[in-house]
C-alpha cells in the first residue's frame, strides 16, 4: 500500500462505510455529469446521463481488472460534437441516433490506439509526453476549471465590467452565496486536515451538508421575510415531483434512455449524416486520449502504481472507449475519466476500487429514484462551488508537483512547460469547421511539438 493511502485499490471498507464513501464520490462527480446534457439540451436528461456514467464505469472497471480507482462521467470535450449531431439531423430522433453513432466512432479510435499500445508498448508515450509535458497539462486541467468554481461560488450574482475585466457586484445575494461557499470550503478542508477516522474520509459529504444547512437557513428566512435575494435553495425539483398529484413517478421514474429515441430515427440516417458525425467526433477522440493519459499519470502518482504498465494503457483505453459508447447508448453522453474523481481519491486517500464500483452501481440505481435526483438537483451552486475550489485546486497542485521533478534549468524543459501553461491559461481554444479543440488540447499539442523540436535540436547539437 502507498504510504499516503488509507485504503489501497484492493481494500474493501466495511459495507456501511462503503455506502458513505460511494455517496461522496457521487457528489464529487455529480455536477459535471449532469451538466453536459443540460448544456446540449434537445430533451437529454440528467438521470439518463447518470445511468450511462454508471454503466460506463462498470465496463471500465471490467477492462482494467478492477485496478484503476476512477469514475467515468459525461465528457465536456464532446459537447460541440453532440450539438453538431443534433444540428445535422433531420429530426430529434435522428440526432439521438447520431449521438450513439458518434460515440461508436470515438470508441473505435480508442480501440485502434489500444491495439497500437498493446503491440508497441508505452515507451513511445513516455517519450512523447514526459513529465515536462504531462505535469503542466494536469495543472491546466485544474486551472481551466477555476472559473467554473468561482462562478459557482458567486451563483447567480450580477457582474459589472471594468475595462477588459469583469467583477462580481456584491449584492445581498452575492454575500449569502459567498457565505454558503466559504462554510462549505472550510468544513471540507478542516474535516480533511483535522478530522479523525471516518470524518477524515468523508470531508465532501460533511462540507456539502454543512453548506446546504446554511443555505436552508437563509432560504427559510427569505421565505419568512419575503426576501427573494436570500432564497438560495430552489425547491422546483421537489415541486415537480408532486405536480399533478402524488403517483408512482413521485418516487420511481424510468430514465429517458437515448437508445429508445434513437431507434425511432435510424431510418432517417444517410451516409452524408454519418460522415458529418464522424468528422465531429473522431478528432475530439484524439484530444480526449491525451487527457486520458494525463488523468492516469496523475492517478498513478497518487496511488504509487503505474497504471500505464499495470493494468496497462491498452486496458484503460479499451475500458474508457467501450465505456464511453455504453454511456452514450443509455445517456447520450460519451464518458471520460473524471479529474473530480481523481481529486476525491487524492484528498480522502481512499483509492478503493470497491468504492468506485459501488458508486457506479449507486449512480445507476438513483437515476430511478426521483426524490434523490431532486435533492441532488437542489444543491445550490454556491455549495458545490465551495467543494470544487478544493477539488480543482488539488488537481492543479498535482500537476505542479510533477513539474517539481523536471529540470527547469534545462531550456528545453523550461520552454516546453511555458508553451503549455501560457496558451492553456490564456484560453487558446480553436474551432476548425465543426471540430472544437479545447485550450488544454491546444496547449498540449503545442507542448508536445516544442518538446520534440527542442530535444531533437539539442541531440543534433550534441552530436556535432
């Protein structure tokens, strides 16, 4: 067992603890997983995406022989591809079919790369993406989410512009939102730092419950005093359960699975549409492949085991690829390994794969339980913002720790790291036709090129 872990990958916590740990993992990945279908729209639902994420994670665990403690959730990288699938379809049903076809194309890319890795090994990956490339890329994954965390902290707050910058106007709601976020943040870090036994293992649950309690107090006062500005919690998800009276759907509801609607639109698909979907999905799959490497190298440093060697990069790729197709089949969203899940493992020091597997099963089950889904939907953004500051920050710091091992006295390494950090933090994203390349992907590609050119040039100069 790694010295910094409380539970190693093969450890199995007692059942009551296992359930609590799984709920914590679920809360860590929840916001991002259900955000993707909300952004894409077109009738996609959070419950179906949650079910798809659970199925995808189980498949990933099977391919990796239950040796990689990470959860797969809805991928933000494919949002543009999903929008393109609906935009190019003649009907919504055909668009749903396009989501599954597109995910199949992306999964095929993973399978091809996995076969190459199986026969060629991973040394070429390590040469292509050494610590000088992976370290700043991992840091960027956390830093790129900083804006989302801050926006959550100041949920629904008005902004004002000052020159080229914007800032939040400290309205009454902003103060309430900030207080809820700060309470959540400090409870999480205090529970993680000073907590004993179980408390140290579930800081996110404790923090979210504390933040929710504060938000509930403000909301009750808001209703009693008629002050809309401090009604932090939106009870609409609960009200929706009883609209039209109490029925079975108030407690149990079948998710609106993607494949059900997709089968209706199969006849409306032609070769031109399939080509459009392929162009939208395949290039993004190569981008997500790079993020896959970064996540697994980061996780490897946390659990002190090289996941690219055991269970092997070919297995993690196959698990991610096939799990992504399964996720789209049920929920419409291709899946990817989640930095939030990696951050949760790192902070709680719980790398038990049994916890991840239980989380996946729980995600599938609760997608049918209407009240629990409503509760998750009702958690205020400011509360999740307080949690995300710790999660995203930990991802960023993990990348910076990798950079510590890099010899920055060497100009080749110095400029490689610089070529990744500045474009990435600056938001150098690109759109080529229907393909959207994220700032992280652009920075990573530039970093790889700079690393190859400078190291090749250095070898040539040394040979002379």
